[in-house]
C-alpha cells in the first residue's frame, strides 16, 4: 500500500469518527479540496473546518469502500465508496461517492476531489 492509500485510510477513519483534529497531519498547508455544489477549499485548515461543519450532527457514520485504485508510485489514489449516517431523525444509506487524492513531494495531500 502506497502513501496515497494510507492517506485515504486515515481520512476514511476520520470520516467514520467525525473527528478531523488530525487532518492537518495529512493535508498540506496549500491543499485544494473540491466537491460539487461548493466553492473550492484551499488549505488544510479550511478543509478541516468544512469537514467538521459538514459532519456536525451526523452519527453512526459508515464509510464502505467499493473499489480503490492506486498509481504505481503510490502518490495518487481513486476510491469509489459509499457514505451512510443518521441525521435529522432518519438513516441515510449508501450515498455514492468517489474521491481522488494526490500527494505532494512531502507525502501530504495536495489535491482532493470528491464526487457525489
């Protein structure tokens, strides 16, 4: 398993626990986080703040990986996954997601794009 897959594993654990305190350990200071329907988030602190806000009020979070593809050099990973959680009095099940992560020369996330 390369560094990008390890970064995904750390991120998916953070998602499942809704605890993003360590996101600055895996994202670079100038990391770019992109997703549909929102403006770009530049930097590990803005990405951290956004994820904390998005997952606020969600419980019983489950991240299930369907497929992961990693580049030969281990610096890029593409993951097809689903997200489930409880919020607003109901269960949201198996919401489809795709994530692309690219690392910088220091092994930190430089680029993260999500699709839903």
